[in-house]
């Protein structure tokens, strides 16, 4: 049997059954499901419902596939939501697993991959930040980390936000004087940097502390992050007394400042979780058809922040099922702690605990506290969940009014579900790119943002030509992949950063592609923009609209425009920074990073390498005669 993290533990090719239907009605959907039932085993597994186009409608797990899927043929017993799903179902894909726990883990993976419209979805497109203490250096660096764990070291987290990580790293610097600089910066220092001057680093780069002393600081930091802050406090207190008795008052003052930092951190915790160890706390609130799940992250008895989640597609779904689906998707990327406290049992609680235990290779407990300090923590999480949901509903109501006012002001057919905002960025034609930002009634959809590197260098200084290339690529692909416009990926409203000229050019581009029904608005700076911040909005029918300075619609559209500008500028800076690191030596055959560095260190610049004589190249350290000849022939051949 494959291990819980083995990539080959599921075999879809050997265990898939696909039956294709035709007409979009409930009888056809039931018939497709019944045809699949004829070949289904009674083993554990995961099933996917597909529509006529092959898109995934729903992902589910089962202890016995045949029994579970058969329930969908009893249409009268299904809620309306699932009846609509069955009516759209035209085929199914089945994946068998070794156990129901494995099926639960696979279900979470597939939900996050396909984002099906009939599953409860954890709407969160950002990975959680961690703190990383590297092990691959004599003087380990403390740093913020997101994404795959490709570095050797100890990872501490998750933290609720980047701000939580930053505050903790600042605390670690004050407390333990650990370095946060990159290895290249570290290796090129000849004197201490500013962090040493303000007592946030011990300056191991210039030997102000030896390896043994720094290792002791790292050990103390690991104890602190592991929940042994009391032991660290006692150790610092003893060291301060010892320094004072030795009349080393300067050192005693340094340790005193470190103790103050530790005391401040201990006193600034939003909740008191001392003695809890590592745990996650979840509480759910429901109101007005919406749900909020409040999460507290406790590590080593310290509160590492909290976050509110608002899962979608929760209509007609029991709160216990929502909590189960949320936890399965949440722990798909975040390793679970050994203790999870909830305000109610998730559906199939024992199965969830078993699956998470397999996930980390040690026992995970899911508990609903009934008494003691843990109930106080749950009540605090519940209160935060209710307050967060109330704020969300209030914002949604306000946002709804703004959208309705915008519909009335611009004469739109209805509230746009998808708004696309376009902008471009370049410096005198260099590193040109375009950017598309997407927003909807619920806010920005950052996972739908796109950037367009201009493929034609001749147009990089022409804003109109750049807009043309963006539109041709964006809408050309949409026409090819979704000609019927039923995927929800076509815009209901397009905002262009520009005036009449840009708007007219954009309309012409789309008309040439046979697209004449996309609503577009040009956003231009008004005559008093620098002083008043008043924009002029240009419509396709020639109208120009301005709003009063304090009008909510004006603020909303400015925010959309500014977000597109921010994204374009950020992508442009990243492209420019990457280009700076590119060297003509990268194209020379046989020159890898080590030899490139050796040549640059010897000659100073790539241009000097290009102009060097063959004898000079041969004298460079780490460069053989054959390699020197290759370099010389490349530039002079």
C-alpha cells in the first residue's frame, strides 16, 4: 500500500469510467449516472460530475462508490441544488483509492484544482506565510517564506498574515539578534550594517560573534518559537544578573532590552493560549445565507494571528458539512497541528482526524471543548466570527448600492459580475507589458489577474498598439476556448485607462474580431486631476460623465483603475529587475553560473570579458584554455 504522500497512490487511468450524454435535462443526467453505476465497484474513491462540455460540476468522496453514486438517481430525495447538478451532468469520472481517508484527501486536492460550482469552496488564493530558519549555513538566516518547502531548515507557521510574520521576525531580531540578510549580502560585508547599530543583529558577517555564540542564539530562538519562552526569559534574566555582578553594565543593558522585547511580545498576544501547545481553533457563524469561519493559529502557546474565511457555494449545505469541506481544503496546503479545536464537530469527524493523521504521520485530535479555558477560546473565536460576518454583510450591502448606482449612471443592463480593467507600463518603450485586473461584486479576483509581455518590440512605445495586442490575445483566446460565453470568463464591463482615443481604438479592435457587445468605458484624467482627483468617464455613445468629488461610484472606479495601475507597475518593475541580471555571458556555450561569476569577478563587466584578449581570458581563475577559447570564439568568431 502506498504511503499517504505517495504521488502514485491514486490511479485514475486504471479506474475511470466516462459515459457521455447529450440533452441538458434531468432525465438525461440520471441516465448518465445509471450507466456509470453498471461498472462501479463498492470500493472507496472519488467521483467527478461533468457537464456536456466536460467541465467539472462536483467532486465527491465515498466509502462505497456504488452506493453513494446511486443516491443521485433518487432525484426526489435530493435538495434543489443537487437536482440542478444532476440535470447538468452528462458524464462521470471515477477514481478508486485504498481507503476512505485517502478519498477525503484526494477530494480536497481535486476541489482546489477544479473549483467546481456545486462544491463548498474555500475562497482564498494566497498561500500562508511561514518563518524559516535555514540550516544550510554556518550562521542561519531568519526569513519569511511562502510556497514549496525547497530549502533545508525549520519552518514555523502558519501565520495568519504577512504582517504577523513581519512582527514576529522583528521580535526575533530584537530578542536573538539573528541575521535576516541574504547570503550574498552577508558574504560581501566588510563592516556591520545598520541592523547591528540598532541592536537587531549580532553581525556574524564581520565576526562580531563566533559560530558557537550564534548557534546558541539560534537555539534560543528555536525554543522561543517552539513555546519555551519562559525558559528563554529565565536564561536572559540570569545572564543579565551575571553581567551586572561582573560590572559589565553595557552588556547588562543589551540583555535588559532583549528582556523588554520578550515581555512586550508576551503581553501583546490577542488571546492567552499558554499551555495549549500547537493548535488551530475554528468557529463558524451563519447569517443571511452567508457563513464565516474564524481561525486562530496557536503555536507553542503563542497566538500567531487569526483570519476570517468566507466559503462560497454554501446555500442549503449544513454547517457541519461546510466545516468538513473547509478543513479538508485548508489542510491541503497547511500541515495540521496535533490538536484542532472547533465549536462543532465537522461531518465525519473521525474520518477527518484519520485523514489528517495520515497527512502528517502522527495522531491528530479534533475536539469540541465543553469546559475550562478552551471553551473561553472557542467563545472568543465565535464572537470574532459573528463580528467578521456582520462587517462582511454590511460591506456587501454598501457595495451592492454602489454597483446599482453605477448601473444607473452608465445605463448598464445589470450589475456586472466580471469587470476587467486594462493598463500598460513601459519606460520609453523598454520592458513593455500590459496588465489585466479582474473585479466583481465581491471584490478583486486576484487569481484571474493576467500580464501580457509585448511580443512585438516595435510597438513597445505605442500605447494604442499595445492595447491592440492585449485585446487580440485576450479576446482571441476567449473566442477560441469559450465561444458560447457560458463559462463566466467573459467580461460584463471593460474599463480602459484612457480617454476618447483609447476607447475608440479598443472598440475598433473588438469590432474587427467580430465582437460588438462588450460594454467599455474609458477612464481619463480630468482637467483638475492633480488638484481635485476628478476623472472623466467616456462611454461608447460619446457621452462624458463626471461625478461629484465625494461620490461612492467615483471612489470605486478610482480604486479599480489604481489597482490595475499598481499591478502593471509591479509587473513592469519585476520584468526590469530580471532584465538587469541578464548578461551576454548567459548565451556563451559552456559557461555556467560558476564560470560566469569567475569571469565577472576577474574582469568586472561582461563588456570587459567580450573585449578581452585570448591570453587574458586564459589567465582568469577557474577558466581552462578550452573554455577561454570558446568565449573568445563566441565574441570574435
